[in-house]
C-alpha cells in the first residue's frame, strides 16, 4: 500500500490518499496501464496537481472517506464528484448535498482492495470517526501529535478522551497516526506523551482529590 499526503493551505489541513502498491501489478506490466485502487481521506482541497497525480499514477478512485463533517475537511468534494463517480463514506448520511454510505462504530468495510475498520470517537464533533487501514490511523481532529480535538464542553472532552483511551490506545501494537491537522505521530508516542490527555488526567485527579477532601470534611463536621 502506498500513502500520499497533501497539505491544504486554505484550511491548514491534511488530505491523504492510499493506493494499491506497485507490487500488486503483475511483473513485466506497465504499472500505469493497469488501474490501481485508491481512496481519498478528507479532501479539504482539490486542484490540478492532485488530480494529475491520481491520473498520472494509474489510480482508480474507489471511495472517499470523511472523518467528520467540518468545512476544512470536505471542500474538495465537489471537484472529486464532478470528475469521479465514487461513493462517499461518513458517519453522517449527507455531506454537503451528497448522500453517503453511513459507517458505524465497529464496522469493517471493504472498498476496492482495502479493508477499513471504523471507530466512532465523538467529542470534537458528533460524527467523528477514526479509520484504520492496516497500520495507519486516520484520526481527523480526534487525535493529533500531542493533542486531542477541541470540544465545546467539559462533557464532550471527557467523552472524547475516554473513548480515545478505551478504543484507540488499547489497539495492539504500534500505528502511524495521521491527523487532520499537523504532523504525523505514532500511537506509542501518543500513549506516553499526549499533552491533552495528560492534562485531562491531571485535572481529573485533582477533581477526585478535592471531592474526597470535601467528603471527609463533611463527615468530620457531622
């Protein structure tokens, strides 16, 4: 499997494409003469350079994966849909004016030559999902290098971090973390050094400690 990365200046976000490896092409065959399956993840922007890359490398686009329905991650959809008759996969049934194939937590879907596992991690948005393809984690805005996704409430933050810990950090082995913004990371690094989760745990300990102290004080006064 081949991984390509595009930085979208407009939204300061990342767009990814995975394609079938050249090793899948029979020996002695011109790689560009046989279409190779490809997926696009979070098309925040599309231009001629990206489209030329798809066509010039003999890729056959089989699907578009959306990690969450925020504008900076989907602005390239109209361009892709005008050119390719390809399905969109999302936790939401509609993205812009396009119907999607709805994915749910725990789903394993096969698109072209790829097997994709879906993990729902709401918090940053209600439809946030992480896609697992082999050793790659496409995390959208849920998890990035050293940080977790911005949320609108303490409850959403707690929900998101709890799910990261229970659903993502418990995955066996190491993975490459490919976020919607910022540089890549690895799951081992994030398990040990993610600042957002570290602060959450520290504040949760303080809350428990304060609550315990107040309970003891109330008991003593009683």
